[in-house]
C-alpha cells in the first residue's frame, strides 16, 4: 500500500514537476523536512484524496484564495494554472472568481480576475 | 428577455422559498430595496448565470466561507444545504471543507466540518 | 494643558461611564495598566482628537467592524449604540452597514444588520 | 421611474467616467455582464441610495478598506480620491485611516496612510 | 527511526489524550484518515519539531489565533490550556494576547483575554 | 516615575533609532501627534512592559503577522529583524513562521518564510 508521502510525491511531480526539490533548496536549511511535509499533507493527504476530483479541488481553492484577498496572489495564479490543466475552462474559473464578490467583496473578486488574466495571457505566449 | 431581477427571483424562490419576503420584512424598514438587490445581484447576476453549474457554485462558496472562518457559520450552513439540493454528496462537501485546512488553517476547516455535521444531522430528522 | 490620558478619561466617562473601572476590575490583575492604555490611546489619542467629529468616527468604526466580520459583534453593537448617541440615525447606520456588502461580503453585511437590529430593539425597551 | 441600472450608470459616469466601458473591455469576454452588474449593484443599489450622503459613504469605505488590510490598496486609493471629490478633507481622511489602528491594527493603518499620501501627492501634480 | 506519524501520535497523546480517536469518531465517516493527517502534520511535522520549544510554539499560536479574531475561540482556549501545561504563566499569556491589540485590533485582543479568563477560571475549579 | 511615553521613547530609540522623528516627518502634517501615540502605546504600553521578555514579544508578533497574511510584509520584516536583535535565531524564527501553516494556511506561511529569507539575506550583506 502506497503511503501518503509516496502518493503525494507522485501527484506533485505530475502537477508541479520539481516543486519538492525547489522547496527543499530554498527553505530546507531553515526548516528541514518542510518540503516533504507539503508533499505529504497538501498533496498526499489532500489533493490526491478520493472523494472529490482534482478539477473540483482546484475550483474550491480558486474560490477561497480569491475571497481571502490578494496577499495570496502568487498561490492563486498557481492554482488557476493547475485548474486549467485539470480541465477547468477559462470561463468556469472567471465565473467562480467573480462569484466571490459575494463573500470576499468586490475588490477581492476584481483582484482575482486580474490574477486570472495574467495566467490566461501566459497561456497564449 | 428576462431581466436579472426576474431571473434572480425565479431562482431564489426555487432555492430558498420565501427568502425575499423574509428579508424585506426583517430589513426593509431600515434598508428599503435591499431584498430586491440581493435577489438581483446574488441570484440574478451570480447564481443564475450560465458558465458555471449551480453545483459548482455551491462548492466554491462552501470552500470560501470555510476558509474565511466561522463568523459566517449561518451562511455556510445555508450553502451546504443548498449544495446538497444541487447534487453535492456529503463526502464531496466534507472533502472540500477539509481541503481548506491548507488555506484558512486547521481551526477554520474543523469549524467548517462542524457546520456540515449540523446540516447533515438535520437531513436525517 | 490636558494630556491625552485626561482627555481620554473625560471622553470615555461621557461615552461609556464606568468603563475604565470595569476593565481594570476584569483584566487588571492579569494585565496591569491595560485599562489606562485603552483610555489614553483609544479615547485620548483617537476618539477625542480634533479633525474628525465623533459622529464620523463612529460611522467609520461601524463600517470597519461590519466588513471585518461577526467575530467583533459585541464591539460592533457598542459602537452602533455610541453612534446613535453621537447623532447617527438608524437609517444612516443601516445604510453604512449594508454598503459593506461591497467590501466584506454579503454575509458580513447581513450579520452587521442583525447586530444593528438588536441594538435598535434595546432602544425601544 | 429610473431603475437602479440607470441611476447607477449616471452616478458612475460622474464619479468614474468611462469605468463601465473599461470594465467591459477588460473582463467582458470572460464574465459577460459583470460591468453592468457593478454599475447596478455597487452604484445604483449602494452609492446612489438616499439615506446616507456620498461623502459619508466614502468615509466608511475608506475605514473598511484600511482595516481589511493592504491587499485592496488600489481600491482604497480610488475611494480616497473619490472621497476628496465628495468633499472630505485630507485631514478627515487621514484621521479616519489612523483610527483604524484600533480595529485593523497599526500596520494596516500605517499602510492606509501610505496609500493616502500617494493619492494626495497626485493631487499636487 | 521514528516517522512523523509516530512522533506526532506520541506527542498528541501526551498533550491531548484521546484526541485522535475522538477526531476519527466524529469526522472519520466523512473524511477518512483526517485524524491521522492532523496527528502527522500538526503534531509530528510541527509541534514535535526541534528548533523551537513547545512553550514558544504555544506562545506564537496564542498570538496568531488572537490576532485572527474570535471565530477560532475554541482552538484559542485549547492552546491557552496547552501553553499553561507547557510552562507559560497566566501573565505571559495575557501579555501576549494584549500585545495583539497592535496587530489584530483592540476588539480581537479583548476577546482573546476573555477566552483566557475562561481557561484560567477552569484551572481553579 | 517614568511615564509610558518616556519609557516608550527610550525603547524605540534603542530598537528603531530615529523612528519617531521619521514618523512625525512623514505623517505629522496629516495626523499630528500620531508618532508620539505609537511611541507611547506600541512601545511604552506594550513592548516595554514587564511580564513578557522582548524576545517573546517579537516571536508572537512574527507569528501573528505571518498568519494575518502578506499585506503586512513590511512590518513582518521589521519584526523579524527586531527579533534577531532580541536574540531569536534564524531557525527559531523560521520554525515559528512555518508553524503558522496551521493557522493562516500554507500560502501565508510560505510568504512569511520569503520575508524572513529577505531579512536574513540583508544580514550577510
């Protein structure tokens, strides 16, 4: 039986190749093992779980990060890009973000749309 | 062509029968027209929109309200119940909420699961 | 020249009679001097300041606490009551709160209106 | 009788000329009708409402966006500029922002003052 | 070599005996494995780590939960109680909470002190 | 007996030489006395207090500002630098920040680590 660290590593290398190594290189001297913790918990014990498809997981994360506001813009962009790879259309992503005007306020939603525009622009380059 | 207020009213009466009248009765003396504004914007110009199915809209709202924290617990419960009617399983809802441990923190996710448990319990009554 | 502690004490005794003594009685054994700190900074160095009338100060606080969400509900109610004494009408307060749907989201604004209703109800008792 | 979309359009063209067209041009291909939704709800059903003057509305928004923190800095600046046109003095705006040290914390208030300084500087150019 | 799940289980059984079983009983039917995930990540990969003593970890969590606001009050109380067992004095906890007036605002700090008072009261029972 | 303004001034000149004068120069024309208010409340009535050592105060602030999210990045950096001078090791700071993944979410913790890396880099220059 594959444990959560192995499952997580398999998924993170598919979704974000090289991420674990990059995290370890950047933070490992300060917080040893942090990269493996992300791979195990965020991927193995969350994104790789049964019960909710990857596409839905990205949709919810995009909604939450939009509502939480622009300080997580880098992570929002990563999740928008990931959501696109998981099958979300640009329209679905934009609709989800704009809906967050109801819960995070209009500025948060507009700032989220701006993040999406940046990601979508990189798709055409 | 149906305008957004009509579209919104039709949807809100399906999802939350009597909501507009209840809002008007409760707040209308202080904020005239607020009920219609909710029906038009939140329903007509958001939840009734094409481009993202209702089931997905509820999933994103459940994620966002969980991550934002427990002060919106009443509204989170309403959206969990709405999500159930729109076709989300209890497992899908719980998975989405637990995933928010990554973005709103572990307490927010656990408090969200507690809200879900309350809604699911009412289903069996 | 009256210093900020004296100015603050004069204002707090007018707005919230007995508050400093109550704070000192409740928290003083744990956090000595905290009550005087509130009187000096929050009242003497904020609410008693020239440059913005008390009525406007309450309006802004009501807006901010609404947008921040329901975890500060007790303090929101205190400021709504204070705003009423400073000359704000019920309608002005409700309009300000509802406007926060744009910045703190619809649930935060509705929860704020519920806090206002509780305060206004106590006015008639 | 003018409906809220017309009222909102009239006000937004006065306060932010060309805003609706700019929003439509930027986001309309992703979120059709979003620009009109902002004009109707944010302007027609909020800022154009009776019951609270425009000057007070800006004051509350400035307070709320300051307390919510710097991720809405672009929108805070727009509202500071709008508040100036609606009759708020620089001092009133600064006092309101500094008061938010009590509710959003000292960093949020200082970051808000920095946004105000940027707006005021543009006034002299 | 003890893995993080074992380390985490050992620590959580010391700090919060029976917690994993209670979590599994309460949520396991909805989110299988969630309890083990908390034990592994929150305890094994955070609280059990070298580099920062347990007493300091509780101090930081108490500060953060206070600043984040009252929606995490249950968890704040658990961490205050945990901090007391880890060696923090009531005064140190209260001072840390009151300092959060600077970052989460005065209402958040006062609500945090109220949570502390509840915990300290239970100590004398 | 030294009052809180004198105590605060002594401490702030030690921790952040010239800060009061810089604040007064930058904001004093808009918000007269604000600089002294910071010196009195934030330093004299918080950081200079007995009951919790300076090193612990910085640890809690670093935790809180991380959990609150990246909009207070400038202030987080100042407090990380201050914490280093007060005796915190780079490892202790990084561990505290990473622990906030549990309360402010993973993006907030990673963004906090990035702020720490910037401060630590300046140490070697």
